[in-house]
């Protein structure tokens, strides 16, 4: 039951809260767009503290192995240099600054994908059934083979362009 609720929360975040994914009528897309489809995967991870179950986390990801790496000339992540981070930490220690840490829920899902980098994702039958169960309006978008195809609007875990976005 916990796993099902966790998956529901992840799907609601992706489709409704962050609008990272949107259902599409697959038949209405051309062959160029149909070549930009990747598979999807759902991972569940249990979190424990002091040997006791705390919560379960669901992560819905794209399978980038199907993406054409030649389409992306630069997909490196702009990250802070270690020296800069250490300098800031030293300043904080010397000046006795208070530090805090925060987690932005679904942070990657805030970065939009450019229209030129259009990506579609296909859900297997089980995931499609869950989408329809939680969001009944998706029923009309499920293909005859029981799979749901969605357009990816925001950076998804494991897409080639994720780090750059």
C-alpha cells in the first residue's frame, strides 16, 4: 500500500504539480517525432533510520539509451568548483556564519526542455494503468497496445540533456 501511494505522489508531481509530462495522442505525431521516444522506468527505494522504516521514495526516470547522443553537442553540467565551495565553507567557519541545507522537491523538474529537443516517453502497461487509475482523463490517450505516450516538458532524470538543463 505504501508503494502504491508513493507512486501516485510521483505521478501527480510529474503530471499535475510540475507539469513535466503531458499526455499526447500518439497517432497525431509524425515519424520524426516518433523517433524521439524513450522508455520509462519507475524505481522505488525504501528509506530507513536507525533500522526502522521511515518512508518510501519513487523516482520516475527516462531511459536515455534510446536517445541519439549525436544530437547533443554539450551535455555537461555547470557545477561549482570544489575550491569555490571550500572557500565559502572556510569563510563561514572563520566568520561564524550560520549555514543551512535545503532540498528543493523535484528540482530537476523545474527546468524546461527546449522545443527543438522534443522528447516523448512511453509507459508500459502497468504504469499506464496506474496513470489512468489516478488520473482517469488519461484513458482516452492509452494506445491500443495498452501503453501511454507522453511528451516530456521538463528535465527528467536520466535524459541526456538533464545535467545541462
